[in-house]
C-alpha cells in the first residue's frame, strides 16, 4: 500500500502529501513514509509572511524561504489567509516546497516565485488547492521547471482536487519544463462541482497537459507551447478565449474523457484562439474555428506573466502587449503595411510537394532539424557532400522522415510532401515555404498525411498496450480511504518503484507467480502503486475509485481485462523435442536394482525425449554433453550427429536407434 490508511484531506490520487487529521498547525504534514515538519527545515529572510488582505501590486520587499538540501518545506493556509511576496529558494539539492490551500473557504496566493529546479522525482504539486468559496492564485512563477522529464516523476504546477466546490481565479501563472500538468483541475466536475478560471498565463513543455480545467471554467489570454495537450476538458463545457496553442503533441485542444463516462460530455467554445490540432470524443464538441497560427509563443508576450522568481515575489511582471493580436479574420495582421500576411496552412500544399527553403540571418553556423510523415528529399541548394561535416541530410524509415542540416549565411532547400511533426532550430533560422517567409516554428504541425493513425486519445487500451515488451501499469485512486485491487494474468509481472513492498506492512503490494501465471494485489490510500507487466491480463477486481494508467494513458481498470497476449511457450525441451533430432538413445533401469550413471557427447544437438519417464534431479545437459543417473525408470534422449564419447557405470540396458520418427 502506498500510504497508511488514515483519512486524507484531499482527493488527489497522485499526490504524496496530506495533512494528518489529528495534527494541528499549518506546517506539520504527513508524507508517504514519514512526518515532515517545517520547523528547522528552512530559514526565513525578510520581514515575515503577510497573512492579511493584499493585492498583486509591486513591492520592493519580499521574504525569502531557503529550503535546505533534501528538505521538504510546506505551508498550509488558514481560513482567509493571504500568502504574498515570497521567494521560495529550492536551489539546494533535493529541496522541495509546497503550498496547501485546501479545506478552507477563501484564500489568496499572490506574488510567489519558486527559485531553482525541482530536482527530485517526487510527484507533489507546487500549489495544492480546493476551496468552498473564492480562491486567488496570482503572479506566480514556476518557470525554472523540474529535473525529471519523465511523466509522472515530476510535480504538477497547480493541482485542484475533486472536493473543490467554490471558484478559483488563476492569473499570471508561469510554468515550464515540468513532466506533469501546469494546472490540473479537471476532477471537481466529478465530485465538488467547483470551477477554475485561468487568465494571462503561460505554459511550455508540460505533460499530460497545460490547462486542464473542469466544466464551467474559462481559459483566457493564455499560451501553451510544446505540451502533451494544450487545453483539455474531460467533463462539461468550457470557454477558451484569446489563446495561442501550438505544438502540443496529442492535441492543442482536447475534449475527451478517455472512456470515463457518467458525466456531461466535454465541450469547448473557442473564440479568437489559434490552434492546429484537436481531439474530440464522439459525444463531445469544439465550437468555433482556429484563427490560424499561434501569434505568441514566448512568456514575455503574455500580459503580466512574471519572467523570474524574483520578479514574481516583488509583484512585478513582464512587459507585454495588453491583449493578444486581433483575429486575423478582420484583416489585421499586426503589420503596418495594410495587407494581410498569408497563413502557413494556406501556403502549404497538402496534395503535392512543397518547396521548403531554410535561411539564416547570422554570421555563424545555425543548426536545424525537422521530423515528419510523408516524403522528403534534398533540393539543389542543400549541401549533400559526403565528406562535409556540415552536410544536409534526409533520412527515412517507412513514411517517417528526418531533415537535418546546417546553415552558414546561405540557404538549404528541400522538397516535402506530407506533415511536419516537430521542429528544432536555432533562433536565426527562417523558413520560406513556396516563396512565403515564416518563423520556422510555424512549420510544426503543418500539413497532413493519409496514413495518420497516431491519435493517442482516440486509441483504445489495446493500442496503448505493448504485446512484446513490459508495460508500465500505474494504479491511482481518488478516494479518502483505502482502495483494493487484484489482477490475474499470464506472462511476467514485477513491482515498480512506487509499489509498497515492505514485508511488515499489512497493506503491502505483491506480485505472486506460478509458472507463467501471476497475481498482482495491493492497496491504495490516496497515492499510487506501479508495476511492470508483459503478457495478458485475465481478470480484474478493483474498487470504484481506482484508475489504471497504462504507459501514461488513463483507463477504467475494467478495461484491462483481456488486454494483451501470451504465447504460453515455456520452451520445455522435455515436452517439445526439436524435429531435427532424429536419433534416440535410451537408458533403461527397469530390470536392475541399483542406479546406473552415464555420460555421452554428440556431434550435434541433444534434448530429452517426450517419452522420457524418469525423475531428472541428477541429469544435466551441458551443450552437446549429457551426464545423468537412471534408477528403475528410463532416461530417453533425442540427438543429431554421431556419438563421440560414451561412459556407463551400472547394469542399465542401453538402446540406440537411428532416424526414428517423432
């Protein structure tokens, strides 16, 4: 089990910390294994934490919390508390820091910055919130990111648990380079019914999503770049206004609940928003159309977003235009020439080859790489000399291609038909597509390819499950008590790092095996257990609060039943002698009263025959040599080639036959 079965104060199924019900005070919290206390963990520099009403106005003074190496600082807000103008320094190795705003009616968190990367693999949250009244999270910086880029071994930016029944306004939030959600707030729709509005915020390099909100919420004037999903609603209807979403791998806009039913279908109402890709389940919808390519991709382009921890703590914010660019549909391209610039989707040809030229504006060497699906080849201006260390190349694997090269004040060109999936290039590189110039980042996601079958969220569990390698299977729950689960199957299974295997723990997680049959059993208490499974799942029993995450994708545990396959081959050479072993050698001890020992060597291969009826505790096959002892039964072998060495000590009969059919 992943936690002692105490009553938890939140419903998050992937969080490691929760307050003990019988522990008073704000800063004494229970971790998965032990109690952590704020006293002695940090040092305070400054005038002290403010606890009264406040605003995000700029202040020259802010407090500094220095978290020591390996320490976990936590602060729990009291009713109506305002936590503001604080810089939290987690630059020390293994330092972590978290703010709790749960179990209260109203709170405010303003002007707070985390300085330094979160360098542990602990899956906490920078801020964990849920309220019954009104909460505010404003001018907060989490942009230094986390060391781990492997989901789910990384913190969430802001987590809002399922008990949230009030409303939270998030404004000027900056989160980057974290292998989890920037805001994970989808669960209140299932229980508490609360809402979360996110405005003027920036997220980059997140997974599973940037802005993950409950029904009844709004995402306005926000940017999400290079995340797994940009905006994601699983249940209910949301508004997405004045946003820019680009390069998000599953989809820039996602209205999909991964097979979890019983709630209002997901609907997104989009207004003046730029996105390229979307995923919609059968009863969901995205109302509205994209205004084209993303107009903003950097944090300094979003109104009021803090660009550093110090800037956030002091109440300052980055310089930016007060609003996103106007909808291109009104003829305003942001230039002063009175003409509209073309959109890259309008210039790109979906049904024929495109002439793609890459140029740089620097005096040095610039590098670029593009990946995609379709057909690509070098043009006349590409440098393909085999002896040139800066040559330009196109490599292919089926219909996948990679374009790589270098620029040094000149130009390279290619002919590309299909879809561009990803782009990485130095800042001086520009792309010219069929004669029109674009920022090279705009290439990402352009085009289409008929063999597209990579929509992750539309895939069932059979598409996610690997038949020929281990699957990472995570169990999570969002209950306040203890949940139990059991799986049986055929194949190989073992516990992962997050399974609790302590021998003295009555709630430990176990894998038991009998041949190629396995049984996985365990308990959850608001946390997570994980296993690695190769083969087939035959049966599943689990409490209703349990969720199964297979290779990063969530499913109802019942969907596991019957998934996968297992050949059942145990390669037992007693039962399945190779057909190419034509000769038979038998040692028959049935007419003797004493055991007989023997050894022999053959030129070819040797294996026990299917007709062998002896106990083989003392028999050994070592390559092409056999050593054994026969009692009152028969030891029988099939082999190929000639016998090159033979020894017998005892009175057992020896029978040798050549070219005997199976």
